[in-house]
C-alpha cells in the first residue's frame, strides 16, 4: 500500500513497503492516522500542519513523509546522523540517505538478513524469532 493523501496545507505520503508498524503514527494522533480503518486512514486536516509534520518525522522507517503547501519548512537532514538499534529488530537510521535516485532522511534497515525488501526491514525478524541487543 502506497500513496499520497492531499490536504489543503500539507500532503501526506505513505509507503507500506517501508513501514515496520512501529505505530508511532496511530498512537501519536489517531485522528490523523486512524487505526484499523476500512478505507482511507490518513486525514491530514485532522490536526495542525506542525502536528502532522511532527508525526511524520517521528516515523522511524520513513514510511510516512510529507510535503508542506503552507510555505513552512520541508524536512531537512539531521545535524547529527544517528543509528539506533531496535531491540530484536532493525537499525533505525536518521541521516541523509542516498539510495539509487532517491534521497531520504529516515529508514529502518534489516539486520537479521531475512528481509525480502533489503536493505529495508520488512519485519521478517519477528516470524524468524531473531534476537539481538
């Protein structure tokens, strides 16, 4: 599942292929990112642009991105690159990442070796029982 939901002041894009289901979006604001919805589940108008931006930038996988239409700042690379180990899961990277023709700032990278979507995590580690601190 992928696509963009256009809002009046901000467009929100979602890439299901990159999502690791951290649930930061639905727990962060269930009115913008509606859990277990049948049909459309992203509603950019349900909160301020700043809140939608904060929710998107809190997505560790980069599956949620945004494009502001209100003249506000777009996402920029972090001042300091970071890699965080997710317990028994992927590497969460926050940096300017250039891969092929794309540039992005957040990604969760496979470290179990079983992902069918390498270099990205696809949660194969869960079924495999991968453990690593």
